C-alpha cells in the first residue's frame, strides 16, 4: 500500500476510532462501512463459502445468508423479499429499470415512447434514458426550482398518455434536495406510466416506502454497507416487469443473472437492518451536526450561500458557496483536516460544471465556489466544529488573497 494511504486503513478514515484526521465528510459520494456490516461479511470472506445456487450444504448456508439479507433490505423499504433483486449497485439498477422497461414495452407492442426524468438525476439515469433516443424513445427532462425541487406543475404538464416511464430521484446527491416522488407517482399513475425512483441517496437516511412505485433503485454504499452491491425493487403489483439487460443464468428471477456475491449481500443486509433500527437517531444526529457546522461558520462571520431547500433536505447534507473562493483551492487547503468535495464526486476532474448546480441556475462563479459536505452517523460534534474552523480559516485566506475579504 502507498505510504500516504496507510492512514486510511481500518477505522481511521471515518473518524470513528484511532487516527482521526482527515475527518471524512463526503457521505454523498460514499458512506463509511458500518461495523455491523463489516462483521456480517467477515465469515463469508474466510470460510469456504459456497455458491448460493449450489444444492449442497455450503450452497445452502450461503443461500440462507443471501435470503436473510434480502429480508432486511426489503424490510427497510416496506417491500416483500421477492420484490428485491440484487445488482452491482444503483448504477446497474437504474439501467435495468430504464432500459429494461423500454425493452419490455417494445416486446409487448406498447405504443408509448416517452421517458420523463428530471434535470438533476444521476448520470446513470440521464445517460440510460438518452441512450434510448437512438431506439425511437423521447426524453423529457423536468426542470427544478432554484431550491432543487421538481415543480409538480411541470411534471403534470410533461407526463402524458405517451409517457412510458417516469424516473425521478428520491433525494439529490449534490444538494440533498428531497423530491416530491409520491405526488409525481400519482400523476404518472393517473396517465398509465410506470414509475421508477432512484432511492440511492434517500433510502436508509429518511423513511421510505417503496409501495407506491413500480421500481426503486438502492445502493448499499450510501447506507454504510459495502460498495459493489445494490438492488432493484420491482413491485409485485407493477403492470409488467423490465426485461433483463444481461443474459446468463436464472438468478434473481432471471432479471439479473450472475453468481450472487454472498459477502457483499450479507454486508448490505446488515447495513439495511442497522439503518432501519437507527433511522430516527441517525436523522437527529446528522441534522444536529449540520446545524452546528453552519452555526460555527456564522459565529466566525464566514459568509456563505447554502443551496437547496431548508425544509426538504437530507439530514446532514450541506451544499454551500463561498463567494470569491475557488472550491478546488479550498478543498486542497483543508485536505489535511477534512475530506470534502466540490459539486458531485462523479464530476470531479472534469471541466464541465455540475449539471445539478446549473439546473438550480447558479452563476458560473457560484458553481466554482461550491463545496459539498455530509455529516453522517460516525461523525461527531468535534468533527462539525473542526470543519467550520478549518473552512473559516481557509476561506479567510482565499478571500483575502482575491481582495474579497469580508468582515
Ligand atoms: N444514484 C444516485 C442518486 C447516486 O448518488 C449514486 C452514487 N453517486 C448512484 C445512483 C450510483 O450508485 P452506485 O455507486 O451504487 O452505482
């Protein structure tokens, strides 16, 4: 391992124990692994684990672990275990939901060709939807308010009798804005469209019931589980199921072939179970830390513009701009103390600005000055204060340098 990465082994990176620096505050990109999830995976990496599809004892043990995990994931979103299909993550679940529904519609001779998404969807939704334009589908991107929330009148105007599928996220990964998915689902249903919700950021962080949607995508590593595993919920009441986009064995009801990764699934299941048990406590904790962070910034006379809605925001999520400050310079300056990111992690390193910050009509300057933080389960009040102290000092230095020093 590279020397400078040594510090990131074990529990240190999330600030839970041992080495506390830099403190991890980028939970929208990925959350640290819950100890319960780690413990649930451990035996499956060590033992001679069987293939859960094999008929012998080893296979049966693995299958029992997979089914227990399926139960926990289902319970988190109020679903039946049979409605949960494991995938490699939310990217694959989103692709399966969108491309698979389009394939199913074509196979059924369905005449509808419209796909409605929002402008602030994750790229795995936007790019999957736009890829279908080559096959005669049309994509409508719903605009959002300057708080990052899909306006219901716009959804109502865009969803028509030609709409095959409406795909909207439950909460946004850059500004934490919670979306009115239940109301959008009602509109879509009334016009006979399928409804897919990308629940990657919200499930496990706020109460969420899958029942009023046809399809829901989940990601384990956004709820303190391992990376590389997620799920697509397909409602038992959906008018029809997506067609598979991969071909192979008949795992996951033929919807998603491939040997099931028992360790990852066991870890995902444990993460979902803990998330359900700790939901209220996690919500209070994250919201309190984000509040404390902003308070500490204010008490240091640091001026900032917080994006997104106050009312409909993921607890712990903070997206803010510091006028006259280059976000990348700020992030580099605080990097020994805290790990935070600009815009969205998926965009990092690219010259194009965040499509989400554009959609809420921020100026180029404010987009360049925006950072994103997330205060999660394993962060503490000390972390919130450290983040404020560290950012306040860096912002002063940067604003001083550009002559934009305030106060
Ligand atoms: N949707 C949203 C809203 C996300 O935030 C992410 C992860 N950035 C994904 C989908 C993709 O999830 P995964 O990493 O599990 O493929």
